[in-house]
């Protein structure tokens, strides 16, 4: 999968960071390369001497370790895991000046993939230690930051139902399969205001908000999204039932979501969503429960991220 996002090379870089104390916050159940032992050896081999090391069994345990690393003066934080782990860590690091380096060890590594960070341990470590530092945007939904996307309705139900093993084997097709088999995608009265004005008011089955182009399931949904634009892509689907969703998911899975008659997309800095009934919502592939109201906004330059020295091949 080629990266769908390019960070503007002319956008202001974050202040230079001298790597001193390096922290590793790792989801111990995830794997990349030779595993965590290999990571430690690679960092030591690269000359890292002052290292803080934290392992967690679940991504929701990571914020406490991030805060501990910051309290102990970490100058750089390596995050080992997938998008859920990255989201939890990004939410805690947001607003700080400490850079985050991503080690894409999860089932879904969409934020890393969008930024051109490979699933290659030595190269990902090199990017963390010597790559560009850029201040990138995050989204914020109901008080919690996200890096890739957020969704509610059909998308939230789909995330809740998708089997982890199936996602690992089939990637984006797992979401199509799960959606068509288990999720009904019922239409619900939905009102969306964007930057203070009503943008959508009608029956809808799904609302998506993207910070980058390729979203959960590896589906390229927002062609024009950029994580340094200061805005978010906002989409709504009016697909109802298996036939409509089969057509919609098929177009999204092949990168043509804008061609679906059941999809509308716009861009904005702030949005409010009100549903006629509680809907499951998710952040970066992690279900969060149900809500009738969603408040979302872009948080410009919220997070310093370590990026490759050059733009990923195939990017626009």
C-alpha cells in the first residue's frame, strides 16, 4: 500500500531535538522484526545509552507510561504497536514538545503507512533517531485525540464486530466481509454542523472524520487529507442495507469513495454531530462505546512526529 499523505516540505519544522534520554513504550503482544529484544539491541548499537523501557499488556495502559517517561525527562519516545497504541500515546503526548517515533508493530499501522514509515525495524529506528521532526495535526473527538480517523454508526459497529484474526489475514477485505455479514448499517436521523453552519441534516448510517487519507481497514477514503493542513476531512454516508453498503464499501476499498452516490465529503476545522439515537463510535480502530452527540475539531501542530528524510515513493 502506497502512502496517501504527503507532509508539505515547506511547512515549518519543529524545533530541533537533541536525542538524550530515549524512552520505549511497547505493547508487549505486538511484534516487528526480531521483537523487543532486537529493538533493545538495535538502540544500543545505534549509540543510545540513556534509555527508559516500559512494556504494557494493553494499549490503554500506555498513557501512564508516557506520562512517567515525560516526568523522567524523555527527549524522544519510541512507540511500539499498532494504531490503537499510537493513538493512546499521541493523545498523551499532544501539546508536548517531545517527539514520537513510531515502530509499526501492530495489525493495523495506518498512521505509520500514511507517513511513509516502513514495517522494517532497523529503518524505523533510524527514522526515529535521525529523521525529520515535524509538527503534525491531530483530531480531537469528545475530549480524546486521534491520529488517523474517527467514525460513528456503521463504522463504529463494524470495528466492534471485526475479528482481530480476520483483520490480520484479510486487511481491508475483513471490514467489507464483516460489514456485509454482521452490520446492518441502519439509517438514523443525523445532523452535522461544520464550522458553525449546517452541512447535513437527514438520514445517515455513518459519519467519518479523517486526519489522513487511508483509514481503518486500509481503505483510501479521503484523497485530499493532509496531517498538516489544520483541518479535517468529514464524510457522511446515506447507504442503508446490505446492497447499498456493498456498493459503497466496494468503491471505498478501491479508492473511489467520492464516486459513490451514498457518500458526501467536505473539509472543516470543527464539527458537531447529533444522532437521533446513541451510536457506537471509534477512534483509530478502537471502539469507545455509544454517544448521541459528537464534538470534533482539528488540533493543528499538536504532535511532533519523526518522519523519513524524503517523501515516500508513490505519494502525491
